[in-house]
C-alpha cells in the first residue's frame, strides 16, 4: 500500500492523511483499488491455490476521521474494524476466484480474543501466516497461538521465516547463522503442533524494510543462506553432512554460517590520527596491508559494479554502491592517506 498511497492520485485514500502506509477502509474507492490490484496479480499467475492479501502492521487503523466516527458507534472497536476489512477483501477474492484461498499475516490477529475472531467469520475465509524472524523465537508461545487459531475456526496455518533481511535495515551481508537458527526453531514449532494444521512455510527474503528505507542484502549474496535454510527444512535439521552437501551444490569450498564479527583497529583510530599518537611499529605494520587492501577493493568494486549492472536496474546499482561501497572505500582511502602522511612526518 505504501507504493500505491505515496502517489498523489491515491493519497486521498490514506487512513491518516500524512501517512502512506494504511488504506482508509470506509471508502468504496479503496475497495475498488484493492480489487484492481488483486485482478492484476491474478492475471499474471494462472492456477493459483493461495493468494496473500497482506493486512499486517496497520498501525494507524482507526485514527482517520471516518474511522473515529465509526468507532464512536456502540460496540464498534478497532479489532472489529480490522476484521471487517479483512473479511471484505477475502470475500472479494472468494467471489471472483472461488478456488483460491486468501492468506493473511497474523500479527493484527494475535492479540484478539478467541470470541472476537470466531464471531467475525474471518476464520472461514482465510488462512493466517504466523511470522517471526528471530533466532530465538518462543516455540511454546507459537504452539499455543496455533492452538488458539484452531479453536477460533481457522482450518490451516502457515509459518513465515526469513532467509535474508530482518537483521538490520542496512545489512549488507547475510547472517546465515541467524537465519539457520530461525528455521530450526520453526521446525521445533512444527514438531510440537498437530500434524494436520500446517499448510506450508514461506521463506521471506526482504529487499527493504519498507518502501522508503534503504536496500538491505541483495539476493545474490543471500543465495547461500537460502540454500542452507531450504536444506535444513528439507532434512528436518542441520548437520556437517548437510553443510557439505550445500557446499557441493553451490560450488563453495567453505561455507561460513557463524555471525560476522567486525573488527576495529585499536592503534589507528580517528582518535589516534587526530592527535598523532601512533605507535611507529604498528604504523609500518598497517601501511602495506592498507595499501594492498585498497588496491584489491578498487578492483573488486569495478567487477562488482559490472556484475550488478547485468542483474539489477541502474538505479538499484547506484543506490547500493552509494550506500554500501563508496563510504567504506572512502574511509579506507583516508586511512591510507593518513598513514602516508604519518610515515613521512616521522621520516
């Protein structure tokens, strides 16, 4: 909705005038917009069994003027407003595409009472997708949530994990270990849930945290993480043998799954450089490595840009280079320049 509601021609359909992330559920034009979006996606994908209609993180639902008036009426609540919109969208899918089952993100449903959910009629229309991307998700809590959804009338549930994204809005390298743990936790949830309740699991791979944020890890660098996570799900766990199989499939000699550690130099920090209190031995030790690293970086950056231009749109390449490459390259160049000055000063 952010992509659509950011445009002037659709801005009048926002729930709150200043925020483009939520749709006003009271306008007929809003429902027509959603129908048009559904029809466009369906036209590109034949023989669908499921259709994800979103409905997550609607933080400002109920804060628009029309919603405030609606909420003043007896027995109306923000929960019922949310459920009525979900029901309207799901009914639209059911009417036009009777063989397709709508899926919804579950975060807006988690805190609702079983009575409210059961009376809404929503459980008969959609399947909830329970999302959690943490490496230490609450397995017992998820099992209890699944049991609650079953009691409310939902026939099946989905899980949503992540193989990239979810670890930092401007993350550039995929933390494979984090995502592997997330999938192992979901396997625990599945093994402790009724056998017939799970419809499937969606491995999400984020491009951005939202429509206005910077790019997080790109797909090519996350392929090893996707392979590890898929193999973990396929085999019901992860072992050294599975790791070797992933390495063979990817053509990699050594696949690191541990979380990356970033080291900061202790002898040539901005503090040291500003005050020129630099150990001579350390300085002569750093200088050849820094020069060599800068040379390698410059070569890699050229290759990286050429490779990215074959895969991504020019504006994506430009954003990625400016956000993730140029600042570090400039810092390294500054370190090399400062080392040269310091060594000349000592000589």
